[in-house]
């Protein structure tokens, strides 16, 4: 791929994964560089170029008063600090970052977290059941009524706006 995101959950497993990716991704780039010629005539040749890191997405946490609850917020901060202190230097050394100007123009913060996406609990199973993204569920597929339906419709719209924001940031990275 030309670029990649790293989805995270605010938990110890994502912290361990960020540490692992900090070591593994640069090794992949080295391996690819050393072996690209070996695959030039294969059915699936390795593409040229180095994949670039877009950012992270913090997801699947509970909120209270519009913000991540305390234990989740603490882990989100821990993830952000680990990304900045460990992942970014490793990716920079491997040539896996866009320019600072590109991140700035795409409005990607220096935390590299594109968005924080709360847990939409009831919408995810419905999305899977109907094989559509959450933001494309129609009112009938929500299978609710009254206040529950209104809450799901509000969450669906919120979800759509978050994903539009993410898509806009990604698209902006590739504008020259």
C-alpha cells in the first residue's frame, strides 16, 4: 500500500502492538529494499516506494460527558506518548513518514491521532448483520423505535461525520 493507519484500542494490547510495530515495520522496509529485484518478474511484484504512516485512530471506549472515561483517557494518552516517542522516530528513520508540511496541511495533529471513536455498541452488530458501514444503515435496519431509534440515528450521523473527517485528512495527504 502507499500508506497505512494503525487502529488502536485504549488497552495494554495496543501499547504492546505499537512497540512491536516500531521494530517490525522498519525491518519490512529493509527486507523489501533488499529483495525487490527478486520479485520483479513474479506474478505479484513488490510495488516500488515505501508505505507512509498516516496516523492512528483511537477507538472502542466509553464516554461520559462527551469525553473518554478516565481509565480510557489515560490509555489514549499513553498510546499517544508511545507513538510520539517510539513509533515516529523508528518510522522516520525508515522513510515511512509524510513530510511535516503534509501532515499539517491535512490537519493531522502532532499526536498523529486522526480521530477518537467511541464505542457505538448497538450499531456495530447491525452493521455486520446487514454488511454495510455503520453510517449506511437505514432506519429500518436499525430495528428500533422511539428514543432508542433517535439515539441510534444521532450516533449514525456522528459516526458518518467522524469517518468523513478521517477520509478528508487522508485525501489531503496526497494532494500535491
